[in-house]
């Protein structure tokens, strides 16, 4: 049995989240963020394919409190809005990827958009670094080289 004070606090938090997100939040959704991060960690990655996420979320939630099938899109939207994951459903290049490690994603983005000191730049990419710094154009080959670091 849970403490009545804890239950009251949990209910107030859930009401607040539902008001902000304008979406009822079933209790079965609560472990999803942790489960997704754990799944990615077991695979040794910082992101998951959407099809894998759909399987994990469906298994983790099984059914919502009303007995309906879980709407994976709503769950992802909920955790995206909280900043626990990143899922860019409207981006045609990223809609099939769910980022589970926000810190990793931030580091990747900073590598792409924060110019490296000239002495750390590889000579074969010098002109591409200049193009990125001067005109904001990131070539695919430079992006791949930066991501591999």
C-alpha cells in the first residue's frame, strides 16, 4: 500500500501534465522513457529505429488503462515534450529515429555547428570546414568525418 500523501502528489502531478499537454496520461506510460533508454543502452546506441521503439513501447505498456491499444505516437510526443527523448515525426529524414540519449544528441549537434579550431581540422577537409564556417554549408563527407570522431 502506498502512502496517501504520495498518491495525492502523484495525482496532482499527473493532472498538471495532462493540462499542459492536453492529453490523458495512462500510468502504463510512466516507465517507457526508462525502458527505451535501457533498450538503447543494451544495444550500445544512443538512438533507436522507430520500428524497435514501437515494439518496446507496445510491450512496456501492453494496454492502456481503458483496455485500448497504446498509441505509440502519443507516447513519443509526451516524452518528446518533456525532453526525455527526441522524435522528429514531421522531419522526413529523422521520422524513423528516436533519440534516447539527449546529451549525446546535443554533443553531436555541437560538433556540427561549433567550428573546430584550425589546428584540429584535418587538412583534407580544410576547404569544407571553411565552407561550413563562412557559408553554413555542411557537406555530407565532412558531416560523416565529424560524426565519426
